[in-house]
């Protein structure tokens, strides 16, 4: 089984390399790079950057504004630099931030879009993303290489000093390319190991003024062990000020908060710069307990891409996706390998003892060291069984959830004194009775550590529910799990913590089915490898692939490689439901404009998505730019290598299933 797992992982890595070369594939920088561990990256040390070394790359010397700051919490990554506003338009001059040389260029419809890299003598590299146009001799070389490979999607690397640039030299025009949601310049500073640094940490820029402290939205306490309690119960308690504090204003929580055992603090907030409405990220959070340093994180360096997806572990991912509130954990959770913490041996977990008082001070700070203090008091209270009643409970009920390694079951039976009722866990012929930890509003709460063994079902009175987690997948090691319908392989860095996995399969008349794998409310760090086993091998494997699917018919192409057993394998970055579907419909396209003597085409594909496109004029290749978010292909006037836009031509469109459409044109 172990050798089979390694074979599948090797196949999946090949899949990832192939997917990155396709239009619509993962932006190359976001493919997992397992050849460097985070600890290896951080041993290399930080670059030496003196304040004032970098010039502001857009309208230097003039007031400007940021749409995004370093370390902002995006849905699946930390934001890795600064988003600089460009007045809502494109084609603003972009200047080299320091002396150096152009080391890399890339043109893509995805990710950073058109992106430029300048390497500097101090070992750093500045990155300029979402550009509309490159300016300089290097742009002409990129165009030549694109014609050599007959592909717009291209990445070019250059030797040191081939294309030197001086600080303040025009290198590009700003744009809205790639995954950008609006015109701006995405600007980063990286080191030789591709760590992304906060450019504001070296003294800031006079172009960006910030005299406003962060704003607290909420804080929370969460029990982290089976014996822990917050406000007497095993549940996260969220505390929201009645009125949102002003920027930089202090918050003192008037009520003492009771807790016991190992608990974790969480916080939600944002920051603003002067004269800008954007909600930006908080750079630094510091915690003291009874006046002593206890915890700090400072989001000023994130390994790319190995660390950026740690955002799923840095925040309470489940709470964010169910309650809509982004709470940052103020402790270093299991599986978190970021090196931005000062947390001591407890790693930010607070051990609360009965009868003791803990004065907790949380300080939120931005890159300009504007601060917002938060003060709260925690009193240790020994847990004890208690009960409260509610007339709202009308009928028997049983529900359960899994949090970390714990099963939390909540049950009620108004027909009897349910206080004395035990919960029964069943596994085969074995039975385990569990007493309630407390009864709140006529509902008993039961806690059980799943590391002692997984039950088959849970019984309370007349109600029996199947326990839907089939297996525990341990974090930190290569593990595989197989059923008659699927196979999963988890690498050592796939999971943040132990996973209690649920899978299901619903067959379809077509011979395919509907596979549900895990829960999308649980984040993955690195990819897992999924193999689906349909009952009937596809008649046309080339055009048949895995799609993520929703119950209402939604679908998104994932891909996959078929083997000689009629099974298909693909990498997955998140848990979801999947179907195997066949795509036999070619892409569509039409000429929609000739503005400025240039051509523009509207394109689309209903299933697998566009994979490649070629414009041939008199049989000769003419380069097209592609913007997927606008579903547009277009020529550009600066192209001096391609044939004239005149005469018989054809546009060839191919989707990821291999379906091709040829559209004849007369120009």
C-alpha cells in the first residue's frame, strides 16, 4: 500500500506540472514546492534593507493610497505585498524601486497576470504584478520568445545584468491583468528564498500616510481541551463591543470572563490608512498576561508559496465559513510552521487555574506602529455539573459535531428527566456510556476524545444516529485510505491537524456517481491525491474528467489522469463533492471588435474550460492576449513580429477535454 501511495503521489506531481502549463491551470508560483521546507527557508536569514532603500514605484513623491496591505487575510492565502491604487485606471507609469536587473518576466491570464521581477544588489527582488505593458528591451525579447513558442502564456528568466535598470527607471505600465479584481499595482519585496516581506517595515513611505490605529471588531475565547470551559461551557465565546471603537481607541471589557483549563484567545479587526476607506490587515498583535509578555505575531515575512496557505490555520476557518466572522487565533495551532511568532513554551495557549485572576492585554498594531489596546479579565472557575431548563424543547433531539479531536454531542428528551440520561457510543458489540458534562436549556452536552476510538453510531434514548466519520487520518505523515469507490493519499504536509474523515458515494444511472470527500469547511495545507473508481470505465477517457460538483448541478473542471484499471486520479486542494463528466462540446468564439485596427474575440466553454487558442493569418501565427475574467482574446498594436491583420484567417480554440473549434475569418 505504501509503494502504491508513492506511485500515486508521483503521478499527481506530474499532473500538477501539466496543469500549470494549461490555460486555466494554477498560477505557477502557487504550485506546492516541497523541495524547500519552511525551516530551511528561514535558516537562510533576512535580507539587510536600510530605510529609504526602495523608492515608491507609482507616482513617487506624491500622495498615494493602498487598496491592500501585507498579510491581509484572504480566503485561501495571506496577501503577500502592497496593492497600490492607480486612480481607478490603467497605464500609470511603474518605476524600478531600486537599482538592479530584470531577472524574470511572465505573461498570464491568471494569478499575477503580467508580472515583472527586478533583482537588487542587496539580495532582494521586487515584484510588480497585474501590469498592462512592459517597457524596455526585455519586453521585445519576451515577445520574440512568445513567437518562438507560439504561446502568450510564457515565463522568461534572464541572466544577471543582461537587462540592468536604475532606480526610478520606467519599466512598465500598470494594469488589471490576471486575477486582479480592479486596476492597481501589486508590489512585493522578496528575498532569494521567495519569502514575501512587508515593504512598510523598513520605515514606510512618505507617499502613504497612516496616523490611524487599528479597529477592534470582536475578541473571543475558545476551550482547547476536553476539560476546558469558557463561561462554564465547552464552546467558543465571542465578545462584540456594543459600539465599534474608533480607530486606535482602547477597549476595556467590563465583565469578568470565567474560564478553566487550556483556552485560546482570538481577535477580529482591521486597519485603515489616512484618507482611504479600505479595510486593511493588522500587522502585529501582542498579548500580555498579568503584565508579562505572553504572545506576539508579526506578519512581516511569509514564505511563498509554502506558507501563504497557512492562513487556513491562522484563522478559525470553520467559524469564518459558517458565521462570516474572521477570527485570528492568538496561539500557534497544530501544524502551523510559520516563523512569525514569539509565544514561549505554551505557544500562546493560556492555562487558567481555578480561583486565579488573569489580566489580559491585547495590543493591535499596524506597520506604522499605530496601536489599539484591548483589556479583559479572566477568572478561573472550576467546572461543575449544572443544569438549566427551557420550555422550548418539545421533542427528543440528538446532534453532534467534531472539533479538533473531540466529539461534542448535544441531546434532549423532554419526556423524561434527561439530566440522568447517558449517551451511548456503539462500535460493533461494544457499548460506552457517557455522562453529561452539563445541561444547558434542557440539552445535555457530552464530550468524548475520539483518539480513544471512533464509534459506529451514537444513541440517546430512542434516537440512534450513524457516526459519519469513517477513519482518523493523522497529521504529519503519509497516509492512504481506500474504499470500493475511491482512494485518498495524504502527504506529510497535507493536513494541519488530525482529520476525522467522512466520505460517501451515490451511484448514477450513467455508471458514474456523486462522490463526497470530507467537508469544504476543513482546510487543507498541501494537496491530497484523489482517485475515483467508477463502476464503468469511460468510453472516451480523453474527454472525460473529474469535476467538483454541487447538489444543484454546478460544476468546475478538475481534470485527472486515467489508468489502465479505469480509475482516474487528480490532486485536490480542498474537500468537496465530485462527479466524472464527459465534455464533447467545442469552445465557442466570435469576432466582436476591430477598435484601433486591432481584433478582439469573445470566447467561452461550458464545461472543461479553454485550454489553448491560436490565431493564424494566411497560415502564420499571430499572438493573442487572453483575459479570462472578461472572456476576451485580443491582439495588441505593439506587436511588431506577427503578420498584418489582413486576409484569410482562422481562430482555433481547444478546451481541456480536447474539443476543438475552428472559426474561419476574412480580415
